[in-house]
C-alpha cells in the first residue's frame, strides 16, 4: 500500500494531503460521543458451567476479558495505540477499501493458574501463560 | 463466534449469540482442554477415603500463586532454604515462580522394615511419575512426610533422618542406595519434613523402569537405627491429611505447538 501511495504521489502531487494538513474529508471527521472506543471488557470463563468441578479444584472460573471497540481516527490517548496504528488509521481514511482500521487487541496478557486432579488422583497446578487480558490497545 | 454459557460476557458484546449444538459444545470444550494442555477431560476416581495431604498442600500453593498473579509480581523472590520443619504455607520462591507446572504424587506403595525385623529399620515409598506433562523438565522435587512428636525418645534428642533413592534391589544382599538428603531434627518436633529428591525424579523421568522408590532411615547421633514409626513419622496408616507425598516442579522446555484442528 505504501508503494502504491508513493507512485500516486509522483504522478498526482496535487492529490496528496499536505504534510501539515489533514486529507480531504478529514476535517469533517466527526467523532460521535457514543462511539465505543477500544477497551477491555469482561469475559468470564466458568469451569462450573462446563461441569468440570469434579476434576478442577480451583478456580471455579476466571475473568479472561477481551478487547473490543473502534480504533478510528483520531486514536484517543486512552486507546494505547502504537505509532503504526496511528498511521494505519490515517491511511484507512484515505483508502478505506484497501486498508482496514487498526485492530483493537490485547497489549498485555498475564498468566492464570488452574489446580486439578488427573486420572490417578495426582494434583496438578498448571500455570497458563497469556490467558488473561490485562490491557487493550490499537495495533 | 458463538458463546456457550461457560463463557459469560458480562458487558456489551458484538458476538453473535446462538444456541450451540451438542457437537459444537463438545468441540469447544475440547478446544479449551487443548489450550489447557489436556488430551481429554480427566476422570479422577471419587475421593472418598483418598489421601488429602497433597491436595491441601497444592491448594495452599495455588492460593499463594494466584495472589502473586494478582499482584503481577512473579519474579525476583528467592526460595528460603528449608532445613527445619515447615508447618506453614509453602514458601514461594524462584523455583515456584519459574515453574509452569507443579505436580503432587500420591504414595503408591509403602514397605516397612520395622521392629519385627532386624536392624536397620527403614520405610520405603513409591510414586508413579509416568503421567508427567510432555515437553517439560524437572527443576525441583520434594518428598514431604509428616512427623509427630516422638514419644519413644527424649524430646530434645537429635534424630538424623536421611532419604535415599533405591538404585538396585538384590535378593541376597542389601539394595544399592543413593543418598539424596539428610535432616537433623529434634525428637520433640512436629510438622512437615521436606527432603530434596530432585536427582531421583530426574532419574525416574529418564528411565521410568528404574523407579524403585525412596527409602527413609532414622538414626540417633551415635548411629543407632530408630524405627521411623516410633520416631513419629507418619505413613499410609496416618490420618489422610498427613500422609506422605511428593511434589515436582516443572518448567516448559519449549512453547507448546498448536496442532491444526
């Protein structure tokens, strides 16, 4: 996409946005107050509802969380956006059909531990890495 | 994506909600089990009169780990050296914080050479380590045995308790043994004794057929053999919450590879 943009820049410089000016239509970008920005939402995984408490000792379930929301220009400071995400959201405004918006995804994941019995009544405590979303952001 | 009732979305979601078929539910459960590193749902026998010492210890460990995960401060804690009786929650340290898996093993077999036999007296234990997780290596292993106050000895008398790996058994002479750990305690002490048996567990994982178990000896400072039971050491006949068990700490040697499904 960047290469295509460069070619077009050479051919039609007048189509290009000024470095210090927002592209055409950009000034009119309206951010609705009701827009759901990229943030963390709770998602509870219940071992109890799975009927697994005969072998899972602890926990009965855990808050896994998920990331959801829009990564639309301008990316708010609270969206924890990467530089690339900011650029991508700008390019998306110019070429919405070919470049998607930045993605709302986990930026930090932590581990969770599960204590359970195996078939021989041995007890296993297993740490599962990257199972709990600690924070979300635009990528 | 559809969600079952076991995935509870507490806030607004754009997930499409629909009723899952039985097959889809089973597939989702299988997927979660796979993430947990399990090929299927474990089916433990119902725990009527099963030993509960190991599950209680592991639950204690779980609570300690879970609170550390909450605080997100899993690194940089050193493991205290365990030379005395531990009656409190297990100490967390680098071994624990670096472990991906901790597994407790129930004592399968117990043999005694007690007062009905010739000296020296001993007690043997055996653990089945064949069900260990794939792709993980042992970082530490402990053998835990509960000691009551010894009634047969003076409370302030020192006892040497040593634990050995049984290397080879012979019909006409004593077994070949490898000493793993030794502790000096007072006869009047009570609580859990913890012995380092990492070397043995590594041997058994490499060669499961050489797993002949552990042997425990108790001696006085002047070398007299003491029957472990009379020294207050509890075996399989002890209360369920005080039965001996083994704990092994594993570290993942590689990232699990996701199998295409």
